[in-house]
C-alpha cells in the first residue's frame, strides 16, 4: 500500500514554499528492533532481484517504458551512461513498488543523498545511491557492508528501510524521511527530498 498522495502533496507544497538548497547528510542511529520486525525486514531484503517487475497488462508495461524513457532524460545530467540509467530506473521501479513507495519519492531520496552516484560515501559512513548506513547490513542483511555499493542491493535496502520508517511514523512522510536521514525533529532534509521528487513525477 502506498503512502497517502495527499500527504505527499502537502509535504511538497511546504517544500516549494519554504526550502531552498540541499541538506547535508545526516546520520541514522542504529536502533533496537523487535525480533519480529528484524525477521520481516531481513526477509524483505533477501528475496531475489529480478531486473523488472511483473506487469499486470500490456498497458502497464507500455506505461513503464514511457516512464523510464522520460526519467532517463531527466537524470542524464547525473548519469551519462544509458546502461546505468536504465539499470537504476529498473531498480527504482521494482523496489519502490515492491515496498509500496512512489518511485518519485525514491528518486528524490537518491538525488538528495548521492546525485545518482552508486559509489557515493558520506563522512559518517553511509554508502551508495540511497546512502545506507553499514549497520543495516548486519541488522537485516548478510553482514557484508561492501554490498551496499552494489546499486541494486542498495536500492533494495533503502526502500525497505524507508518503508519501515513510514510504517513506524504511521505514514507521516516528513518524519519518516527525517528518520531515514538521522535528523528526526528537523524538516529541511525531508522537504528537500519532496521538492526533488517533484521533478520525477
């Protein structure tokens, strides 16, 4: 189930009205997870990684290819390689929808966190496109934090973690994004992501 569209629009309106510039990277704090939550998150990141999601119909498939073509043009300045652009967009479409997220929101996170650089590292140790902290590899993954530089694995982790925070915050997108960034109680990061996501709708 996707987060409410009205909440996205509300956050976007605030972002456009109030925020300029890009927030600096924050730092997620490792948290104690209930065993049941940890198991569910681990299952979510350990499933297979198909290239494309299954399409409900030919129209659905055609919409996906139109979306991918438009988005490819929008990120070409950050990702000159067509092969890499398509790989990123395939991953975002699959993983966002799998996690019940809007692909535009995930692209907004990627833009703010890494400018679409799969090799990005932050001063606090976050890695890859969605700047996932290494402790998540131990908490819900196989323990190999180097895999967070793998584009597809990174997007899988990022989407699962963001979904977790949205559930924890009862669908409050601003608070969930702040948790993702490690800046709970502040709004700059969340509004920068929401503003960026507007470009990818």
